[in-house]
C-alpha cells in the first residue's frame, strides 16, 4: 500500500510479478491452479465383438491390440472417443 501525499489517497499497488501471476491464474491457461488432469493413460481391456464405430475409435486412440496402452492429452475429442469405446477401455 502506498499513500500519495499530494492527493491524499491511499492506493494498493502490487508488484508486477504478483499481477502477472494473478492474471495467469484467472486465465484459461490455469498454470498455477490446475484442478483438472491434463494427461491420462488408456488401456484396451477387451477386443471381442465390437461395432465398426468402436473399432474406429480404438484406432484413433492407438489402442489396436489387447492390453495395449497409450498416454493421451485430455480434451473434448479424446473424451468423446473414450465414451464411445468405454466398455473396451480402462482409463485414468
């Protein structure tokens, strides 16, 4: 806090680093307060009697064999693909 003698006002000034950090925390980047997981691992647990849509989803997720696994970036596309292949995939 600083007090300006000429105008008689009290003002709150933050150092530049704290301002940048507070802006980053509020932004969509969420670098400092990330509450969501950004990466996950998916493992194929079953490969019997799949529909073509499920087979295509597993190929896009690079899970082509039984017990094959891969790391995935969590976004809306991979979340929707995992929903399609949910009975055949374990992920977390």
